[in-house]
C-alpha cells in the first residue's frame, strides 16, 4: 500500500473545506467487482434476491413508476465489500484526517443512483452532525467522517455530492464556546451516552432553517473518477442530488 497518496495538502484541504477527494491505490479489478455486485443487488426494480434487504420506500415494482431512483442497502457482507474494507488504505486515510491512532467503521452503504435524464435537479441540503471549534482542534478530532468510494465517474449531472466548502467551520465559529449539537426534536432513549443537546457531538441531521444565517459558499459539485474517494466532514452543509445524466452513479458510503 502506498501511504503517500494522502498528502499534508489533502489533510489541510479537508480541515479548511470539510471535503477532499483523493486517489486510491486499488487495482481496477476491485472497483469492477464491487460495481458488478451493486448492479446485481441494486437494480431499479426489485428482485427476489434483494427485496428484503432494500428499504420498502425504494422497492420499485416492475411495470410501475419508480418510487425512487436511488437504491441502497446497509451492512453488506459479500466478498467484494469485505475486500474493500480490509484494504489498509481506508484506515490510514481516516486516521490521518482525524489525527487518530485508531478508527471504527460504523456503517457501510452501497448505493446505486439510476438515471432520470428528463427531470430537474433536486437538492436537499443538510448536515449529519454539528461540531464545535474545540472538536475540530482536539487530537484526535471529535467527529465522524463519511467516505464516498466512487465506483463510476461522477460529473456535474451524474448525481454528484454537493457541498458548501468551509460551512462546518462557519457554524462552529458562530456557536462559540457554547455549542448546541442537536437541533429540533429528538428522543434521548434513541441514543447512548447523549445526556443533552450541548454536551457532545451526536450523529443527528439538521436542515436549512436550523443553521445560522451566514454567508456560506455556493454549493459546488464533487466530481470524481471511478476508484477515487471523497472524504466529507458530516458537519459540512451538503446534499445528495438526483441523477440527471445518462449513466448510473454507483458508490459505497462508509461512516
């Protein structure tokens, strides 16, 4: 494994912008194998092999208008995914970004966004957690990261990840030394070791209207090539988009 692929400049960009895309050392065969199993498991219409593993709201029945063009499943155990997770590159990458001696995989989510070329772009901006300036300065960093492993080329039309660079730091600076980590209603019984809204970061989404009204950067698309990885700070304002291109957008998202 080439540990020099991730540079100090990548780490600095991640801390500044909340997002960075890096190359990987993986052979094309590994990417092809994961891409192929996603084709089999996540077609636009359900099949018997995967029906029970796909969320009900994404189970499109043949002959009917699809309810969703973005199909995913959680925690797969098939060999190509395991080979991806076992490669030490991901661990080295995340440890560098979090300035940590060890990291833990929380979720693995393959996703297949099928083309909808005749539709308009749909954007739902959100954050997946809120962090303070202290969290961003601690060693190790007190936050999670999201890895978007791209299995296909992604351009401005092919359901790119959209991000407002630096927005995680703007929100953190606005909160000052009295951060509020949870916005809106929540049930304490759903979380472990989360006593209140102000004690520590929790992986809970917030939406436009729950953030301060600041002069955020414009949304920019994260374009990438198959085999690259985009590292995202989930406190950065971002959005998935629908696929208005001509080809499927396939990715594995690891928390």
